[in-house]
């Protein structure tokens, strides 16, 4: 075995990637990521001690979140970037140990003290091979499973927190909690009960992180509004923007204004079209293509440069590698990289813009429009209409079908459920799972579209706000008393924190698929199933029948 990773739904044989990731992650990168996470635990050890003494290092705190974000599925495949992060982690850890006065702590775990003999990559690889996910197998499979559930949960939490920080919206409590969890994963004294309690707190923090990001997005860009988004192309050169970072998109829109270049969105950037401050740019012309895993064909056909702002990269072909740009925590070896912004300045997208002028116009893939923008504010504005439709029987149920898309054929299930639900059902969605059904003509109920798209995966928070407003409107006691069913598609670690957030809010009877996470031991999976009535998906026919039965 040259690596071990089982953090996402597409892990090999639903057990673990051991030679090369199904996602394309090379074993060397996986091992460097393992060493980085080991060092992050060491930073967290000293950081938590410093925090207890009333001292913080904001640079180190944000670094921990960003480095975790860099290790999520499909975010960064660039070994050189991980070597640089490892070196920075060592420096930040030393600074924090001094700040905490814990340099000579004889009880400190190895993660807090280990030093490389030299700065050779082979030294890092040798150590990384010893500290990966399976290095704590001796603690028992349930403790190990809970530690990994927590690690993958805080990876999603870290990514959402970083998105908010990129919009200058901060919450030090979230960064502190991430370190508390990292330290807990080193603590052999933590019992199953301790870790289960921490998992629930992790979910609560997930709600906070998504609320923070919602505040960041809506205060910067306005509340999403129902918007018909063009799916075609416009004359002229274009730049395609993917990932989740709305600030990157805005800075690019400013820098391309008046240049004759059109800007297109891809995948999870689709919801950008619904924000008033972004849709005001006339050269933000359309959404191009489908969800992340279609990108190889679609990026080839696009013809112009592509900017990946966050996770969702798949191994590019040589045909477009020279047109591929990454920024932030995203990375691919050999792709262009747009450096971080300097204090008080925007990122410099001039090389990306110059590339657009060299390339040919995008090839049209499809035409027509799709309607998006049903985040909590927009739904609240028609709440009376929604409540009336439920009371009259025109709407019998809502089905939350949020989450992620993925490559497996088994995900056809989600298209089949969307198509097969009775006409009196409304689908509430967020994240790229929607690409399985958002271009089907599912119609509307008295003017209310049957697919209400709240936005990116983090906008699952919007669905929670919508559900809570319906609790008040219907005068029931909890979200579990509403005519809402949950049929969630998961893929990576952002979905893990969304799921934990829903569980922490007491949401029960969630269907989850296409498979349950490989990192849940049988006992931990059973505990979650028993406590929250979580259900694996079955077949579309069976689940539709069960949804309709309520
Ligand atoms: Fe495998 Fe998923 Fe890990 Fe990639 S992220 S190596 S596909 S488990």
C-alpha cells in the first residue's frame, strides 16, 4: 500500500484508495497531505495551549483552516505546494510553541515536536508514510472511525470558514474549534461518547460556518433573487470560472469590464448569477456545462481559459492544461497559478485575461435558460404563497435533494427520483447534486417552480432557514413535523459537514447515498442510523413510494 485515503464517496471499492486516488491524487501527494495534517495537529496542540493563556496567532489559525481546505477532495494535486505548506507549518508551529510557552513540554505529542532531519522531499515522504489515517489503528475501529469523521467534518468546516474569511467575514471561535478537534484526534483518553459529543458540536459549528458564509455572501453581493440564467454562449472571447469563490469572480468581472471578454460560470459557480451585485455585470453572460465531473469534455470545448477558484478539479487533458489557471487553495501541477491578493489589493488576473485574448470563442453546448436564486430571502418573500399552496393541497411535500454530484452511474437514482416524484412535490436543492435534474422540465405549482435552487452546497444553510420559517408558518414544533423529506447526495468533505449540521439541528429520517461513508465503522454507522433514523438510499421506486407515504 503506497497511500491510504477514504475521505470521499468515490473511494476505491468503497474501502479506500491505496495506490492512486480515483480522483487522480498521486500517492506522493496523498502522503505529503498526511504529513501536513500531522503537523496541523501539532500546531493545534500549541495553539490550543496559547489560546488558554489568552494568546492567539491569527496567521497560524487561518493557515490551519486553509491547509485543511487544500487537502479536501479535488482541491489541490500539486506536491510542490504541499511541500511549501509543510515548511510553513513547521515555522508556524515553532512560533506558536514559543507563544504558548510549551517548547519544552515533555507531554507534548509527537505531532507537536517532530522535526525533519533535513528539508528533502524524501524526508517528508518517509515521515508522511508513518502518520497517515491508518497510523492510529491500535485505538480500535470505532474510535478511529469517529476521529476520521471529525477530521473530514472539520475539513468541510475549514473550507466554508475560509470562504467567509476571503470576504473579510471572520469568526475566531470556528478557527479555535477546528484546532480543538485536531487536538482531540491525538488524545487517547477520549472515549466513544466524548467523540460522539464532539461530532455533534462539529455539526453545530457547521451551522455557524454556513451562517457566517451566508452573511458574508449576502452582505457583499446582496440576497440572491430568482434569475433565469442563459445556458448558451455569446460572441467574443470568454473566461470560464469554476469553484466556489465569489470574490475571485467579482474581481475578475471588474478587471474584464470593457475588454470585450465574456465571463461564464461552471459547476458550483452557477449561483453567482442570482446575486444582485454580480448579475449587474453585463459580461457575466451564461453558465457553461454541467457539474464538476463533466469538465474534461466541457473545458476542451470551451476553448478559452478556465479559472478554478476552489475544489472541483479533475485531472486535465494536455489539450487544455495551458488554459487552466488555479488560485487560492486550488492547485494542479503545471497549471498557471494566480497568487493571493496583497493587502488592500485585488488579485492580478492579467495573465488569465491575456490568455483569453489568444483563444478562440467558446463552442456552444446547449441553449435555453434555467432559473435559480431561491435562497432563504427569496423563498421568505413568497412564504404566504407557499403556505397557501400546502394548505390547499397543491403542494403535498417538499423533498430536500441537496448535496453533490459524482461520476457513479448509481447517481442516476437522483434523476429518477426527481422525475418520478408526484407533481405535487417541490424539490429544495443546493450544491451540484442539482445537475442531475435541474435541466429537466419539471414545471411549477401555481407559479412556484418544482425545483427551488438555493445555491452552492453551503447554501444548504438556506434550506435550513427556509425549513425553520415553515416551522413558524405552520405552527408545528420542529422541522421533523413538516411535510419535508430529505434525500441527500454526498461526495466529499463539504457534504460531511452539511450532514453533521443537519443532524445537529435534530433533522431525522435523512436518506443518504449513493453509499454510506466508508470511514464509518459498523458500530458508528449503526449509532447514527439509530439516533437519527438515517437511511441509506434504496431504489428510486422504493424511495419515492416511501417519500409519498410520508
Ligand atoms: Fe480516493 Fe476520494 Fe481520497 Fe481521492 S479523495 S484519494 S478518490 S478517497
